């Protein structure tokens, strides 16, 4: 099955700096890579996603890049703000077969943005 | 759009009792719903996948007789933890996916504490 590794486990930055979180996946058939933000005691919120037919996607201060050959994808947050502090999870899934839509999550990254 | 609710948000029950958690998609029809559990400082672990009108598919190691899942309509899935024990204490999160889509929309989670 799919295995997703996420690094770093914790990340501390100053307000205004950029933050980068990286994930690798093992299943070359995976074709959908979402990123979720989870605040303390709450469910996860989809913040951005990318499909395997593109290499980069950007939404305001958030961007995701995908390298299919190397099987890794990254989340980039620019101009970080204290409210960006949360746990971020990457995930991977593939369409087709019995595993359709099943997400495999990374271990999570605790991002702390200091004012 | 794509709002998913969960009820209750918190529940405390005594060992040996059963607890039912509801997951509702409020503004879309969810062909597939997923149930996850999350231990403190850990990632989301998929427990089971349920498709409307059919039996749920459980992940390896998840006891189907203990974690009963019902997905009777396109907007409601329930997870019943039967004969709960303290080790079942966890954060349970559901997500819902639209027909033909990859995206999963997460509920806010239910904190279960078994005393």
C-alpha cells in the first residue's frame, strides 16, 4: 500500500518568513495530493490540493509543488502569520480499484509562527 | 459549500456502553464517507470506507463488529462504538466525498472519552 512520509515534524518560523513542508510517497499510481490544516481539537480543513497532471499550484500565500519522478510534493507558505500556526498534514490517494479516494496521510507537521 | 458536520463534538461514556457518532454532509450528496481516528499528536488513521447503501470496507486491524458503520443515505453516516473501553478513547473524524471526486471534506471531529 501507499506510504507517505512528512518532514519536518515541527517547524518554527518568525512572522513574515516562509515555511516549507515536504512529503514523499511510495505508490507511483497516486495521482491526488491534498494538504490539510488542523487546528487544536478540530477536524482537518483542505487548504490546497494538486493532481498529478500539474507540477505546481498556487493560491494566494500557499503553493504546492509536485515532482512525480521523485515522488515528492511540498507545501510552501509565504508571508506567514500567527494564524497559520496549526498542524499540517499531507496526503496521497489514487483513483481506480478498491482504494479509490482512500487517503494516506503523512505524520503531520506542527507549524508555529511567532509574532 | 461542502460542509460536513459531526455530532456530538464531545462525549464521555462509561466502559461497556455504546456510543453513536453522526456524520452529515450539509450541502452536498456524499456517495462515500470515511471514518478516521486520531490519537494525540498522531496522524489520521483510516478506519473504514462506507458507500451509501452498501457495507463498509474496514481497514486491516479494525474490528467491524466493534465499530459499526451505517451509511443509509447520501447525507448521513453513523459510527457506533460498541462496548466501549478506555483504549477506544480517541478523536474520531469523518470525511465525505462527492461522486466522482477526489476531494474529501472533513467534519470537525468527535472527542470520545471512555471512563
